[in-house]
């Protein structure tokens, strides 16, 4: 195995599966080079737009965005509708530098009030009796174009390696890593904030988010964060001064500092109150990122120990496939778990080979039961290293998490097209594939490009 990029190692990703050199090339020359479309769940049972609002109070929109961050678009949509940001929900956060199609719900929304927003094609789909929750989708379909590859001939060798790793001759498989964007692409600190939260270190969590300038940020941002750090070290911090120096576009940081300036930052409750100034989904994301970081480290350690991903070993916790998954999409159902012991190891191996089951690792929470055998040793070692245990996730409000499990391998029927369909003279390669919800396209593309995460 090849060692991963240093920025990936910072978020728990230590290896590439394929040893071959990457194809090189450039992603995202235009947003159209990275297209994402949600694979929607039939079970949502969306009703027509004229369904009674009493029983179905949530307006459902299918929105195609070009160059929009999902959170920013939700804020713009709520502003234009004149409603609280908390009334806008969606199933999955999408990439800003892309063309993306996904569902949104607006609680109490009216089809006649839907605004026109630049670079957003908004279609009224119908109504739902509930809001969309995070994960309310089967998966995502991707079409990703790589322009001007340096070594296009490397595609075949990489593909062969990924088919071998996935245990199937017809589809590729990769470790189901959480992508770099889970932690913050330019400034990957979301998991650090989450780790402080889970340890009850509320002050450290706020300062990790608001302070700590990095050289890849704009100069005004670096200056503002440096002032936060200065005030944090003072015996009598002046948060009004820090608030004055943090740029207006850092809205979440300004919200935290405003509360600190009001409350005085004397107690843990004051620091927690500051952290709770951000939207509820971002509060949850902090803890989710900490769970994701631990998960990545567990997968990296499994690779280090040369344990298989496409078959179980004694003690592995296996989940079964979702029976209602769309054709061509291997979708784990983590509510149906079984431990592979004794004769079950061989039985589970046959299910996994056929796409009917998956080896899992934990996203640790209050209800997590760790695996047995060598995988259990890995899980305990990572938690010990991070000074975590399941009970630590019994937290107040949106920070609490019961945990779940996640497949360690993601497989997909990958189609690769070397023809250039653009109006430019660039040579390019297009990758078409679909992944279950929660899996990252970068987990596939990083193997082909062997580029740093900022180039993915």
C-alpha cells in the first residue's frame, strides 16, 4: 500500500489501496465537471403539491445548484421566504464547487412563495408530512470529469487493484473513508472541535473553531483568528475586540464571540452557550466529525494489519443489505447487525461476496457495542488513543449521539469514459458511479488521482 497525503493523515486516512501512480489531471475546472444527483428514497411517499397542508405541512423542492454551499443556499432560501433558517431541511450536504441536484423541505412553505435565486433551478415536487432528516436518501450518482490527465494509462492498473480489493471482478471497492470535506477542506478542524465537545472541553471547542489561523485562509481571517487567540490567553479577555476584528463573512465565529461578549465566558455553561449559537445541524456535525475521525483511524489500522475489507474475520460486526435499495446500489442497513463467530464467519463471507452484507466499524456513541476479535482490539485501541469511550457521548442537546455502525467497504459499478464531450480541446476522462448515502466520491477519486485533498 502507498502512504497517503499528509493532509489526509491529519484526518485519519493513512493509505491508498492501489500502489500505482495516479493519473494526475485537474478536477473542477468548471462546476459542471463535478455533477451530483441524489438517488431518492421511494419510501418518502411525497404527496402532490396540492395535498392538504394540515396533514402535509412541508413543501418539497428539488433544487439544482451551481456553485452553492448547501448551508448557504438554505440560508438564502429561508431569507427570501421570510422564515426561520431552522424550517429548511435537506437529506445530504453537497459540494459547493459542483452542479448538484437534491431535495429540500420547507416547513409551512407555500408553492406560490418559492423565490427565484441565482444559480438555482427550483422545482416544486410536492408535500410531506415530516421534514427531511439527514440521511433521507438512498445515495448519490456522480459524473466527475478529470481534465488533462498526465498518465491516463494508469487507469487500468488502478481499476484492477480496486476490483481485487473489493473482492469482485466486475466492480471496484475502496475503504469507506469519510472524505476530507467532512472535517473542513481548507481548515480541517471540525473533528477537533467535536473531540473537545465529547470530552466536555467547551472552552477549547469554541477556541478551536474561532481561533487558530492557518496560512491558506484570507489575511483578514488570519488576523481575526490571531486576535481571538490573544484574548484567550489574556487574564481579562476583551471579546468585543475580537468581535471587531473577525470579518463579517465568518458569521458562525461572530455569533460565538457575540455570546462570549454578552456572557463573560466565566463558566462552562457560557462556553457551551456560545457553541450553541450555530445552527443545530452544525452542532451535530461537530460530534459527527469526531466520530468520523475515529472511524477513519480504525479503517487505517485495519489496513495496517492487513485484515480483509471484503470478508469478515472472527468477531467482526456485520450488517445486512437494505432490501429496498435501488437497483445497482449496495445499501447497508445498519439496524440489522450480526456478529461473525464460528461457522457464521463463512456464512457472512458468502453474503458479503454477493453484496448482501457488509463488515462494519463503529461511529461511536452511547449505545455502541464494540466488535470482538482483532477488529475489537482496533476499536478499543483507537478510542484509548483519543481518550474516548461510548458514555462520553451522553451530552446535552444536539451534541448527544447514540452512535451507529458503518460499512468499512464501499463498492460501485464504475464506468470510465475517455472521450471529451466538452467544447474545449482538453483531453479528459469522465468517471460515472453511484454510492450509498454517506459515502464520499473522493474515496474513489483519490485512488485514481493520488492528489492531495485540496485538489479533489
